[in-house]
């Protein structure tokens, strides 16, 4: 109760068909020339936004790949450098939003993206940024973090207050066409944010309330959204869950689960959401005793929908998460994605390098702990 927290959050416009407000927002920001940054697969949505912005000069950059490298970011920065744009719209999942917000800022900073990896290296504010997610998971639209793959296929991270969006425009209707696999994996990323921020040493009553709401919504709606993508209520709940979980982890931080996920995601080229899902049960097991009471609450919220609370045998949080993964079609075995015992030392060292995450973990983590954890991985 004595903890004083500096709570950060960008401006958010949230709701079904919120995208229809885009022209009003662009007008109120006095923007003249806009670059929409997206992927080729999302070109129809970008075109829809361009149509809503008739009367403004709008270009589309659609060359962002599924796992963007620093090379892609550099190309995007070059397109913005001499283009005279004043506003960037990032459209798609977190990986595209990460490129969009970094490009919008780095086009006004000298040097290469390498110069700005790490914490608070960026000196100049960039172009205005509107971030529009079409997935429900990463929370990138509300955070000041961008993640990329470097030349050695390692995940590298950039943190800066300049990476915050001027506006996060979140429209659950845009997620209706999301395929089952992406719905499942991004939904598990949101769950990782919610659980890790909830048990974080840096959690506060403000962040805990958001984390709990996200867990409740995911327990109620993730399976429904995967089973029937056209279920707008489930999609709305998942968009809301991803948003509030994003704000919770922005302020309370993630921890061991994401440190493990960054290591395996880079090593085996696994999507961020799937990496988070695969490592979540192991991280939760590691923290089971230190965060026992909180993890009981997590279990209760995830099981509520199916009335599993009433069953005689209480499931652990890790079992509950594994069951959820099964119910949404995620194969939870890391061995099926390339994991080999010979890689354990390297994976453990990469995990330990994410000290900014591990510092928030409720149980102290050592290299030996992480090696033992990976020895149990199937
Ligand atoms: Fe994440």
C-alpha cells in the first residue's frame, strides 16, 4: 500500500468500428502526409484506411515480414527519411506495430537501428504515430517497446518513451478475419502478459486490477474466439483483454515466462505468441511456491467458464494453462519445434541475458535454475 507508482498509458480509442474515426483523428492532429506501415497480407485493411482518408496524401509500405529484422526496419526508415511524411499509421499485429513505431522515431535520429537497441538510447521525438492492431495479443499499441530479430536470429529490444503511440486505435471488428492459429497464439501472448504482470514484483493495485480483468476475459473468450472467429463478443473481449494486459505489463513488467520465450523464439524461429505459450507452464511451475496465492486466483479465473472450480481435484496453474492450450489447438511440446538437449546451455544463457525481465520475477532466478528448467522441457 505504500508503493507509489508512475502509471503510464498512451491515449486509446477503443470499440467496434472505432476505425471509422480515423479521418477525424488525422484532422485533429493536423496531419498532411501519412505512411501506412503494414504487411502484404494486410493490404486490404490498409486500402480500407486509405479510402477512409480520402483528401489526405497517403502512402502504403507493405514490406514488413512475419518476423521483422533490423534490415526491414532500416528499409522502412529510408522510405520515411526523405518522404516528407508527418504521421505513421502502423497496422497489423505487434511485429508490424513494432516496426512502425521504431521507424517513425528513428527516421528523425541519425545512425542505424543498432545504435538505439537497449534502454532509453533515442534522443529525438519522431513523427506522429497511430497504432491500429488487427490481432489481440502483443499489446504493442500501448507500450514503448519494439522487438526485432538481429543478424544472428537473436531477439533484440528497443525501449524508449518516444516509442509510445500518440493514439492506439483499437477496433475489435478488424480481428474478425484473424485465422485460428494466430488467434490462439496471440491470445496466449496476452495471457502471458496478464499472468506475468500479476505476479511481478513490480505489480501494484492499479496493474493487478488490469491483469485480473485480462485473465478473466481470456478464460471466458479465447476458446470461443478460436472456435468461431466471427463471434464478435468473444473478439471484443479478446481485444479488451490484450489492451488491459498490455497496459498492465507496460507498468508492472513481464518476467521469467517472457525471458524464456525470447530465448526459444529466436533459437527455433517460433512466433512470439507461441513461444510465450510453450514456456508459460514451466515459468508458472517455477514460480508456484513464491506466488502460490496469486496463481490460485489465476486458476480460478481461467477455470470459471467451465465450472471446473467445482471439480474435486484442484488443478495447478500449469495444468490449467496446458489444458487451455490443448483446447485451442496448440501443440505444447517444444521438442516438436526443434528443441534439443544440446541447446540447453545456450538457451539458459540467452534467458539470463534478459535481466530487465528477470528482475521482476517473484522468485530469484539463477543460470542453474534455468538449466534445470530446460532439462524438464518436453
Ligand atoms: Fe509478449
